[in-house]
């Protein structure tokens, strides 16, 4: 295949992502598939599993990727349409050496992209930049590799249900947001005991009901109404490609990623005392305190699903999670982020619990915190700003610098980091009092102003 020029903006930290017809085309995806297959071959791999989400452009891009991979002489397993974790499962199920998922994740409908794994590890960062250079160089076609139609839907759903633990019946509201998890949700609700109410349950790449991002509370309003009107015990939502979960309790309150992680850790640590549990740098103090209280070893690490997966493998951790509600189970599962599997584990906890999810949430220690605060910063400045802030904090006690800067004080903590995927800085503050939260905000704002950043009212 001849060398091919990619728009450099699509080569992101964790994946490839762009606007279809503008920065990303079928020809781009074919060239990427070809070059990715060449990398797999050089590493001794033989087969690549490929899947795609429910976006309107995904079938065309999947076909282009298959053509590119095959022309490099690599065997292809076409897993079909479904969520990203179904593709990750397919790499295990078909013993493939790599996986390629056509997905725009939770981005708007005109976006699409590619997530990749290779030899059991995430493909990100420098890997993606190397891939971009290989695409530009091109390479010789070989005898086409075999292409297998290997539908993964049924075995994936069966695997999810394997870990369901029956007990009391629950009333559950579901909102897959017309995303790639929609049909899986339909199969799960048909098989699970209890009463189930599903909205936005058909795959529709235009996302007519709401944006498929359950970490934005406004996108959970329909689910909250459904929980209230049907008297459900909880509500479950998923993002566009099914690797992030949203949870609403019976009173309509959201449980965020770190709260869910603590809830899951109770079961994991009862089975594996002293185990390491990982959260990203944005997690509440609740995480450290509760994991320690439960006898586990809490570890904070860099934000980003690829960073978390790599750290899990390094530390042999059975459980990890992010504030963005990627939940990773190695305990009884494969170690990747699967929101549908997390839903099954949550339901299994609640079916045998004497208390409701609302009771569990209310019993957790309470902190006052900001949501994730995002504000624009030029791409050429965002990492420089973080370096400047770090330099001013040098030598100060209570500063964690693994991903941006997290500063612990008597009032609580504040965090500032650069987004790896957007021209933005990201901040968060947490305290036990309103007054303490205001002092943390003021300190954060002062640091930003010293670097010439106009701060929004937060």
C-alpha cells in the first residue's frame, strides 16, 4: 500500500478520532488498518479481531479497516456491531493477537475513530504516533489474509450473565442512549430476573434522545424520571460505545465513579484481602479512606483508560476505576473497562444486599466538591502551564505530580491537569466545608492567574 497522509489532529493520546468527511475518511482507516496489521505481524502476532459501534459511518469504516488489515496478510475476525468491550471480549474469545474497534466513543454523531489493543495491552501514546509515521511510509501488499465472520454478540452476552448472582428481585431502569450497548441491554433484560424498563433501547447513530455521555448529569435526566415514575431501585446508563457507566439510585441521586469503585471494592477485598485498588488522580479522598478502611491498598494513577489498564497489569490489581466511570475488573473478568459487566456486578451486589443502593450511597462519607471544571487553553500552552505550576509548587508538602498537580491542604485538595484529548485544562476541588472549598478555589485560581490564564467563575 502506498504511503498515506493522515490529518495529524486525529492521532490522539488514547485512540484515533476525527470528524468523518473532514479529518477522517475510509481511505484513512484502510491505511491505518494496513499499517497496524504490519506492526502486529512484526511483533509475532497473527490475527486481529475487529468490531464497530452504531454510528452511521461505522459500517463503511469497518469494511475499510478489514480491507487494509487483510491486504497486509493478517487474518481478520469480524466480531460485528456492538460495544467496545464486546470487541475486547472477542480478542479473548477468538484468541486474536490484537483488536481494532471502530468507534467515536461518546463524541457527537459526526465523529468516529479507532481504539486498538495489541498482544493483550492497550495501544496508545507513542504507539499511535509511531503508527501515524508508518501510515505515511506505506509498505508492500502481500497475499490477502483470511477474513472470518465471527459474530461475538451471543457469546459476549452469555459471558456477562455468567457472573450474575441471583437473589431478591430488583426493579431496574436502563438507558443505553441509543448507543452500541443498546442491543446487549435488550438481551440482558430479557434474561435477568426482576422488572426492567428500557428507554432509548435501539441503536441509532444520530443519538436522538440525548448525547451518549452518562458522566454529564444532564444526560441522565430521562433516566431519573424513569426511575421515579416506575419506582425502580436504580437506573443504569451507558456511553456511546458501552465502556462507561452511569448509575442513579432510587432517590434519583447519581453515584460517581469513585463511589462505585468503593462499592465494588468491598466485594473484591472480601475475596482478596490486602489487594491493590487503583483510581485516577481525580478521585475523592473517599477512595483512599474507604479502601484503606477495607484493608486494601489504594493507589492513585494517571487519568486515561490506557494508563489505568497498564498500571493494573503492572501492579496485578484486581479492580480499578476512573471518575469518568470506566470500571476495570480483573477480579473474575479480563481487566478491561466494560460498563455492561460493571452493571451485572452491581446488580449482583444489590440482589443479596439487605439495604438499597440509596442507603449505601447515603452511608458513604460526604465531601463537598466541584464537578470537573474544564476551560480552554491553547494546545501549545496547556502542558507548559502545568509545568509552570509544578515549578512553583516544588518542595511543598502534600503535592502529587503523577498527572498534573494535586495539592493536599488542611481544607482538602485541588487538582490541575492538562487534557490529553482536547485544548483544555481540567481542574477539581474537594473539601469538607463550603468555606474550605472556597479557599481551595481561590488558591487554584491564583496559580492559574500567575500563568496568565483567565479563570472562569467556578
